[in-house]
C-alpha cells in the first residue's frame, strides 16, 4: 500500500507506542514559562513548555525511532538499521539500536553540528558523511540498505515514526487534564480550564503529525499550530497550496534551525497535517535567537534553534493566538557551544533599543 492510500495513524496506535517506549523515553513535564507577553498585562495567556530537550538524547526523536525499530521482525532487526539524518533522528536511531543490541549505520551531512555527531558516535553507530543536501543523504542511506541488507528507518515518513512522536502529544493531553483537574486553592501551577493552543515545530512533519493526531483526538477543542522558520517554510506553502511544495537545498540551508532544513514534508505527514493541523506560523531568524535567549534566562535551559521555534512563535505572534493557555513544544537542545553562544550574543545585541523600539519577527497564521 502506498503512502497516499495508507490509513492515517490512530490514537490507538499512539497509545500502543506509548506502552512500547515506556521506560525508554522520559515523560517530560509541562513547565510554566515565566516571561510575560508584551502587550498582555492581564496575563490572559499562560505559557507552558514541553521540554523534549530533557530526553536522554536531548530531543524527541527517540520516541519514533525506538517505536519503529522495536516493531521490525526479529530477523530483519538482527541485520541492523540505517538512516539519513542531520542529527537528532540520527541520535534516536543510534540510541535505539544500542538499546536493542543491533548495528546502526547513520548517513549525516558534513556540516552536522558536532554535538549531534558526538552523540551518534557515543552510541557506537557507524557514520557515513555526505554533502549537506537531504536528498543526497536519503539516496546514500537507501543504497546502503539495499547493498548491506539493513532496514531503512525514515526520519518522518512512516506511520510507526509518527505514532512514536505522537506519544509526546498524548502526554500533553494527559498532563493538561491532570493539571486542569488539580485543586486550585493555593496552587500557582494549575493549567487554566477550557481550550488551549499547542505550538509545535515542523521539519519533515512527523512530530507535528503525531502531536496533532493525539491532541485533537483527546481534546477536539484544542488548537494545534505548526511553526517553521521563514527561511524554510515549505509546510506553510504546502498546506496553503494543497500539495507538497519543495524548497531547494540552498534555500533551506539559510536557516539556523538545522533540524528543520528539510526540503519538503513527507507524504504521510502531509496528509496528517491537512487533516488535523489548524495552521502554520513562521518566524524569522532574529525571533529564533531571541527565543533561545529567553529560554536561557527564564528556564535556565539550553534550547537549539529548531527547538526554539515554538517559543519564538509565541513571542512573535502571541497576541494573535486564541485566548487561553499555550503549550510550546521544545523539540530539542542539541547545539554546538560556539553556535549557541553566537546566537545568544546576536539576540542580546538585538535587544538594544533602535529608535525606541525593538524589532520583532514576521508573518501570521496560514490556515491549513
């Protein structure tokens, strides 16, 4: 069955994935974010972070990778796995392979962050370096799978990957219910009752697909919005045009969010996002850096550019969002120290007043 005819992932599959990854991934908390939104003195919007940077590999990708590899037939799994990734999926596959005691070959771009390369090396995976284009990585991984008989583990275009990533959305829905049902007297960490909004980064679309599927199934009153860098906004274009729109490798290479330099959505994620996502927000590079700085100041957490896009969307577009609390999915925290320092310095420099006002990032919600 082709991806265009394959049924969409169900909540039942996500619940099964949650059972499968229990004890492997962390049930990351919902953390209140302390910074007030400018222009919102009444505090009508309360922001919570879902910090997937606290996972064992520093990102959400272990959820999908382990769920997919664990379901391979035993004889297939024993031969090993191969994947293509700019970093976080690479770490997810290498860690899952180590936990399951199998071989892993990872095809990575030569410009992958050293932090992510080191994580893959630490898990004992074999690394094959190629050029920066995602298509080149995918082609090399497919060739290795064919010649060496390894199982190819795609980064996002597979139902087991989507279901695994959906466990993050399942946790969000469950945690919100727990917080909304908690006694309110003397409790400053109660999630306000009523509808809420989830902001989730979009690269290839696996995380956003899984989260939107789970959250909408459990809480149909919720709003789920994807977030992209404006320098890699292929999902925005695809959902607006009703077809998968491809950006060039040179175009997407411009964004600091290296985990979101995918040239297009996957075919299966595209179908999920058309069904479940309420829209897409795009953020500029300055807003991403500002969100990284805000996370460092207010939560003392290291957040990578891709992981900061959801918080950047709130800082930039918060006044346009529906009334009620907001959950920002922080997808990862794997960033080289030198790059992290440079982006924080850029954000600090941008805070200096210019003609009495500080610049903020661009564009609004594009309905899906």
